[in-house]
């Protein structure tokens, strides 16, 4: 059994990609809600506060019991234990901003997510936990099918997309 974690800033296309991959899909945000891992809401930011230790333990339990390819999708996956492969999706802040506006995110929430994307926060956090298992894909300008093919090649053919080549820091200087 292989466990693949698809992570990235909200709006990069994690759910869309994960739904295209052949494996048992588990959306960790749904798991957190349905299993009572939500500890509250951050009043300033409007985010749900998730007990990542309980979420991680749940994910590990699912991985241990399964003999099939498991696809875990969500922006907190890289903070959990149990990954064989972590795929961090990245996208230019300009494209991400349009997506977040379509989701009616508040200006402060958009800014926070754009800054996180520009600085590569999900990649940096994933590298702390999974230095040899983290792959980074810049999906800017790619179709969903092209992105899925890259992900499938990582999962099934061992192709490597090492972190560090995607750089949106210039966006912060604008």
C-alpha cells in the first residue's frame, strides 16, 4: 500500500487533482469535521482549528489497515504522519488570486494565502517532515490532465520533482 498526500495552499487544485488519480480518495477536511477533530474557529482568520495530532493518528490507522493506493487530499496533509509520497501543488499568486476571489474569500484571507504561496509555506513545512518524500509541481499553465500525468509518474514510476525550483518570491516585491 502506498499513501500519497496531496497538499498546497487553498485554491491550488488539490481536490481536482486528487479526484483524477486512481486510488482511494480521502479528503482530510471532511475527516476532521466528521470525526470531531475541529477544536474551534480562529476568530481573526475564520479558519477551523484542527487537532492535527488526532487527524494524523486517524490517517496512520487508515494507512495501516489498507492494501490499496491511498490518496489523502487537503492543505494540512503534510503536517500529518504516514506519507510515502507528498505532492505539493504550487501556482502563481496571480492565478491563485483569481481563484480565491471566485470563492469569495475576504481580502485579508486572500492576502494571507497569496503570501503563503509566494513563500512556499506548504513546501517548507513538508520538507521539515518529509525531506526525501516531497515533490513540488508548478501547475501554472498546466491542464488538469497534464498535472495528473505528472502526479501518476511520481506515484507509479518514481519520477522526481524536487522542491526548490518553484519560486514566486518575486511576487512579494511587487
